[in-house]
C-alpha cells in the first residue's frame, strides 16, 4: 500500500481548477464517522452509527489507544462495540458479530450505488495524499489500493476509483485506469448517509414473543429482524407525530426486545425423532410442517408445553434484569406482545400469575420492609444449606426470596456460584417447588369442582395443559395479542363465555389486534358480550392513508360502478335505436332523388334522411362539439339518449 510516483506538474493553464479549489483554503482534517457491516442474504451493507454513538466511539478510541479492549454500548444499549477487535456484539439476543470500522473515505459500490468505506489503513494513506495535495497545490495524485485498484485525486471535488484492466504479470505490466470509474468521497457529510437518530431516553419496554416456526412473516424473517423493523417504524412515527415533544425532551422512545423460544424447543432432540418418522414424499412440505405447524401440537403436550413456558418466562425475566442492569435510571412501564401462538403462551402465563394481595399504595409503603424481609429469608436459606459465605453475592445482585425461587442453573452460574453450592441450591428450590405444586393442584382440584364446564362463566384456565406456570418478575401494563388464536383455543377448551368483570391478575390492559385477512386470528369480545353485535374498531394507518385491503375494496367498487354505468348506458342507446318507430315508405322517387338523398345523408352522417308526406315528425341527428349525439325533433329541445 504505497503511493505511486508523482506525475510531473501540469502547466498552470492546463490545471486552472486545482488552483481555484485551493484558493484561500487550507487543509482541514476530516471528521471520522463509525460504521458497522450488516450481512443480509449474503450481501454486505455498511451502516452508520448514530451521531451520539459515533462520538462516544471516537472519544473512547482516542482515550484508549494504549489501554486494553474498551467496550462501548451503542444502539440504545442493544449492542456492545469492542474497539480493539473492531467488533459489534448483540447483548440481548444471539447474532453474528459485525465488523466495525472508523471511516473517513468512501467509494461508490457497483450494485446498489451505496458508498462503501475504505479500510482504516488505506484511508490514512488517502488522507495523507490529500493533505499533501492541498498543502502543495499538486493534484493528479495516484494511489494503488491493496487490491491493485487505482485511485486518482484530480482536485478536492473530483476523485475517482478505477478497476484495473488487467492484473500485473511476469513482464511487469501495471494496471491502467481503464474501465468504469467509481466516485470517491471524503467525509461522511459528502455521501448522503442516513444517520439514525435514536433518543437516549426510554419511556416504555415491550417484550415481543413470536409464534409458530422460526420465521415470523411472509418474507421469512427472524423474530430479531421483525422486532428491529417494529422499532424503526415506532421511531419514525415518533419523529413524524411527536417531533416537537421529542425536541423538548418531553418524551423518549419505546424499546422492543425479542423473546425467542423456538430454538430452545427444537434443541431437545425432537427434530431427530420427527425426521425418523417423516415420510420421504413431498419432503419440502413435510419439513415445513415439522418446523412450524407442529409447534402448536407441542404446546398442547404437557412435556413440551412445560419447556415452552419455562423458556418464555425465564427469557423474559432474564431480559428484564439485564435491561435494568444496563439502564439503571429506567422508571417506565413494561408491556408484553405476542404474535399467533406466542399470544396464547402469554395469555396462559398471565392467567396463572399470582396477584399481590395489597394494592399499589400499600405496596409502595412497605417496599423497604418487604425487600429487607426477602433478604433475610435468603440469608436463612443459605445458612440452612451451609452457604452463608455467598450472602454478599446475593445481596449484590439484590436477590430476595421470590427471585431465588425463579433462578435457574444458568443464572446461578452467571453469578459465580461454584458447582457444588449450585447443586445444593437447585435441589432445595426443586423440593420447595414440588411441595408448592402439590398444594396448588389440590386447591385447583377443589376449585374445578365448583366451577363446572356448564356454568355461565367458567374459569378461563379451564382446559389448559397441566404444567407449572412460572412467575414473572414484573407486572405488565398492557398485553398486545397480534393475529391471536386465543378465542379459538378457549372455545375448544370449553370456555364459551368470559365474565365481563374478569381481568388478568397482574395485567390491566389487553388488546386483540388482527388483520381481517389473517387466517389464524379470532375475535374475543363476542365471548364477553355475546348479545351485542358490533364491528371491530378500525386502526388508522400510521402513514395517514387507509389500509391496503380497504383501498383495494373501494377501488374495485368504483371500477365496478363505472363499468356498470358505462355498460348500461351503451345498452340503453342500443335498445332505443332498435325500438325506434320505422319511417314511412317513400314512393315515386327517381334516381336523381335517390342521389340527392344520398348526398344529403353524407352531409349529415349517422341518421335517417328526412321523410316526405309522412305522419312522423321530422327527426335529425345533430352532433355537437364536446357533447354526445342527441336526437332532436322540430320544435323540441335536445334530450339525451
């Protein structure tokens, strides 16, 4: 990567532009901007960090050159950037590591005309050559990239990148500036990059649970991709409708985090068992069914239902604790959203949550006391198991008695608890759960005898799979069900009506949102108020227009009405021309008269000639400019056919 030998200076008359560009302007260092590489469908796309993230990365880069690896949270805390490795790592979900680059020079790509940053080392060479050219006012600088491509700096506004026409061979031939040149730009401000602008303040947190299969939409995107799109649309709506409130920092944004349970379910080895019993015919369809539709059957199995419930609840609790750890100043609420089967999973979880006996005010008053009692309970348990030495670890993580019984082996391992103490704690937690489950099952059996299937308002948990429903660490504010089959599953389970006074134990809001053409979506409100018939409330489109299916319906209706009117109009004209009374016969007309009649007919095309001596009035066709043909009788006004 060495600069080519400088060409001889051009005559002053041959390079007036270079002197014009440099007149009165000195060299100014380029402002770097940080980018990351996103690989989608085998194609690389370089996307810029937000201005705030880029400034933090640049500050850490300047301060940590002589230090070890520096980790900088970016993208609202969803990703960490390891500066030394130049890697971008996802925090809340599993994702391939992305390359990070400090960018100053760019060239236009071949396929999508997007600008691609040069490597950091070659960008430094370009910047050095540019500085020399500006300082000495000597242009036509030629550099060769590591891939033996040629870059020529003609002037500050014209810099091109050439593909080599041929590679160097044994005879020492060098690449020439042939082929289609590509534009080279210096600085991110010259490439019209769409730099994201995400508010730092988070007002609300939403967990999104996917439905059947690993793909979440008709484009076969993953839950992470769909939630990223959801977040982008939410930000665009905030900027479009609440720009003033955002500028005044009155509102922040909504954070969406995906919850993935499909991979955990299919990592149990069930796919191998299904593969052995799957027929070889129509293999693609059968594999699609095994990977997607069978998830609904898995959920109706007590064995796999427990796996799904544990995965969803533990993942949401893990994400919640991790989010609070990375956002200690968060004071907003938490909501949950589920699509398709994911909404049914969340509904069953919420119906089995245990409501606190005290209300919000009393709970706020006793918050310190209850937390201290929970800490003392953990100390007693650890003392009972001869594990008192780990009390500081649990105090540091703020683990009380309730949180302790929600811990899994992975959580204890992340806290640094060794294997032996970890096994003691897990055995104690398991035994306590078994005792609690026995009490709950006996109480549920007594309750099921009182709430019969044929009662007016049976329990909504009637017919649910027998499982241990985990508890969430928070009380959701709203539950959003997207394209949900909850109504169908409740009906199949035997729940025909829902008490209008029923509410989820820990969640006060519930919205059933669906598209009219979604084959999996079902309504719920007819089960609550079956005597009333009303249409679902239409949600307006976020772009201000009507929904696509409504626009198609109205457009097709207008087309059918126009077609009907045109067809009826044509038929009416044809029918009137067929049913018009015949003209009286003309006798004794000579050949000269016929010739005159034909001549008069040619002068007035489209209608019969005038009758002589008949009882019918004299009609004539009259074509008027800009109007349709009208039939007119003497002494009558025009009337339209």
